[in-house]
């Protein structure tokens, strides 16, 4: 069974940076997609970034290059480096594990079968 535990969230001012971490266990990276999603209060969960076993990354268009997803296989840890944070980035951020389909790791929530408990990010203006 895959287990995911996020950390690194917090309350920051606009323009600050945060790095989220997701400690993962019970999965085989070579056949997995790992991703970050976020859900703001009263809104649907949306994909932020994903990374496939071939290290191909995908990002939500609204990020405009501010976030970077990476994975440390030796530590079984997924990261999300978030720079130039904006108030609209305020949300609960979730780490997720999924299985590629056709070799692709798209940010579609139904493609992901395991989720962490989330870590809150709050950005004030």
C-alpha cells in the first residue's frame, strides 16, 4: 500500500517561497506518476504539477513557471518548490500517486489512486 505524508506548508507573505515535501513509501517509481494537486476552499481539486518515471514533468498553465516539481528517489521524497507566491495560491496542497496511462502522467485526479492528507499553504497580500 502506498503511503504519502506531506509537509512544508505554512503562512507567508506574497512574493515568498515555500518548499513542500511528500514522503512516500510502498510504491515503485519506475511505474508511477507522482503529482501535486491543490484545493482552495469551496473549489474543486486541480492539478499543479506531475513527474513521471522518465522525469518528464507537466505543469498547470496558470503557474507561469513559478513552481518546480522534483523527486529524490534515494529518499523516496517528492518536492514542490514554490516561488513568487500569490494570494491565489492559497489552498490545501496534496501529494498523489498514480499509474501512467499510455506512458503519460496527466494531471487528471481520477488517474491518481493514493493521496496524502494535505498541507495548508496560506499566502497573504
